[in-house]
C-alpha cells in the first residue's frame, strides 16, 4: 500500500469515528439558570442566589409592575452567586415583587483579534416582599 493510500485510509477512518461518536463542544447557547428562581422575604432577610450555565456573571436589580423602586441590596454585581438582603419596610398589606437578573458574557481573547466579550444570555428570579399582615 502506498503512503498516499495509508493517509487516505487513516483520514477516512478518523472521519468515520467522528461521525459515529460525535464531537463534544461547549455551546454558547446553554440556558442560564438562577437558583432559587422565586423567593419570598421579609424586611432584613437575606437570600443567596446562584447562577449556572454561563461564564462570567453580572447581577442587577429592577422593579416589576407592582414596585417602582429597588427594595433590597446585592452583596456584589459580579460572580457565580450573590446575597440579596431585603430593605423593604411595608406600609400596606400588599405584597410587592422585585426582579433579580443575571447576565452571562463569554470573555473575549485579549491576545487575538476577537478581544470583545459576547453576551451569552440572561435569567431572572422573582423576589416577593411580604406586606404588613402577611
């Protein structure tokens, strides 16, 4: 068998193995998840939220339709997990909700021409603050 025939047979064998077994690659479209996804808190309580399915995480708070201001604080805005502490002092019996969002980015490679980060996705959790009579 000639050298060219051996190389061809080896190349075709490698392609057949890859076709049968498949290739594993990390997907940039994995779903980002927050745990817990919903929580109920009272004034002064803290909850640890953890993200998974991403690379570099950025956390933020926002109001929902029932609230107009942020009602708690985060221990950090970056990292796999954050501690949320409720500062909400209810003045009515109504419960209000707040949205916690985590975004994930895939870092760029500073040593190549692709030095910018790419947004991977985001997820949200709902934080419900109890009212006076609850």
